[in-house]
């Protein structure tokens, strides 16, 4: 019986350790630990942060070179099927697969180029998690943010598993689309190696970079919401302090402003301005990367979504069609979620601007502190103007990223479908 209890206890401990590793209840000192693993599986970018990460370097190298093998395989397969140009539906399929692979490496190149910006943003957000201003609100917001990252990681895992199952289920259409010509030596070996290793590498490669950047943007938005809540608390405190000085029998404020109260408010405002400037600077440094990556993602999705739907309409429904539907859904979700996160920055900034305006009107004035009063008002006005213009991310300088831009994507995708249907 003792051995059974020991074994049971060991199983429970191992299960708890596994659960804490895969689905921890708290982020600890790193929000992005699980997401970094997924990016490593994609063979995209892997920066070891500790000894445990360094042990994964061989695995990352394997997946990195495996993705190159998949690239050569898919391009060779696409070239081998150029003779099917009379069948426009199948020709579009192979063209889109080749474009998908090419754009996957383009995104890898962009992520590698901006690796320093990604590391600095992650380090900043992890550091901010240790700064607690409102123990209840801050913990709730950061835990919600961490849960979103976990849900995204779980969704990527499900997509990868789904892709693996679809590729391994015997299907004549899959074999016809991906199998190499029998004239190539070891064609069957190469095909089965491709078939059983395409996932999780490529689903992770297609999704993880976008998920990583979106999670960082959502992290910045979370910190801005925490800042807005802290600013609101300062406004409420300053208003209560100021209105408490109004005499019951009069309508004007008491001229004898308490020196300690004014200095305390001045100190709080300076701290808020310093924190706000730091947040805006970090967002501004990350902004060029976001704009370049979204430009590539948006126009890639604009071409792929319409063409994929066209291929579905032109072919019989099968496992290949299900894979295309999954790809279309993923692109829709990626573009919409990114547009929504960036658009929601504006809502947070409007809250901050309202709190700043209330704070300006709540600053007590006296002749003794006139210069300090004017300086505080001026700094807060500049802070409000910077806030209002800080959330504008553009799509390659062509238009501002917003939910309306996602609506344009739907319209263009529909135009691509109708164009392709008209030319066949």
C-alpha cells in the first residue's frame, strides 16, 4: 500500500508540474514563455533567456532547417505542376502555396531584423508586471492579459494538431496535391517525411509571429489601461482635496492653500508624466516594426483570402478544402484581432485625455505657487496632446490601422473572388 501511495503522490506531483508548465495560473517573471516556445517550434526566432531555453537550441535548429526542407519541397512541387495551367483552380492552389511559403520567410526576415525591438518590448512589459499601483485592478488586468496569451498559444496548438491530423489521414486529394513525381529518386520517402513533419512547424510559422506582435501590442494597451486607472485615482484624490477647502458659507476657494498638499500633488503629477512618457516612448520604438509587419500581413491576406475561397468554390469539398477554410479563418482572425487591438488604443487614450483635463481643472491655484501652477498645467496640456496622437499606426503609410481597414479587406477579398470567377 505504501508503494501505491508513493506512486500516486508522484503521479500527482508530475501532473501538477506539467500543468504549471503548460498552463500556469500566474505569469511569474515572463509573460511570453509559452509563446517563445511556439516561435521556436516555427524555426523563426529563438533567443534563449535561461538555461532551460538553451537546452532547446538543438530542437530549434532542427525545426529551422526542416522548414527550409519544406520550402524546397513545396517550390519543387509547384514547379512540377505548372503543366496544370489549363485547370485554373488547381493552378491557383499551387501558386498560393508557393506564395504562402515565400511570405512565411519574408515575415521571418522582418522578425529577425527587429529582434532587438521585440526583446526590449518583452523585457519592458515583464518589468512593468512588478510595478503595482492598485493591487486589485492591476492584478486583474495583467492576469487577463496573461490568459489571452495562453488562449492564443492553445489555439495555435489546436491548429497545428488539426493540420497534422488532416495531413496524416489517407486522402487521394492530398496525395495528388503534395506527392512528388515517381521519376524523382526516393520520392515516397521524401513525401512521407514532408507529410509527417509539416506540422507543427508551418502552422506555427504562419501564426506565431503575428500572435507574438499582437500580444506585445495588447501588453502595451494593458499597461496604458493600468496607467489610466492610476491617473483616475490621482484625479479623484486631487478633486476631493481641493473641494474640501471650499468654505460652506462661500462660493470661492480658500486662498490659504496647504503647502504640503500642493507639493504632494505636484510630486504625483511629475511621476505620472514620467511614467506616461516612458510608455509612449516604448510604443513609439515598437511602432515601425508593427507598421511594416502589418503592411505585409494585410496585403498578403488581401490576395490569399479571395483566392483561397475561389479555390474552394472550384473544387469538390475534401480534406484539402477543410485546410483552406482553416487558413482563411486564421487570416480573418489575425487581421481583425490586430485591427481591434490597435483601434482600442484610441479608446484608452481618450480616457487618459479626459482624466488629464479633469486633473488640470483640479490643480489648486494661489499667488505663492503661480509659476508652479502654470508649469504643471502646461506639462499636462502637452501630455494630453501627445496622448491624442500616440495611437496612430499606419499600414505602410497608406492608411491608419483600424477596424474600418478590416472592412476594406473584406471588400477587396470579395472583389478578388468575383474577378477570378469572371476570368475562367
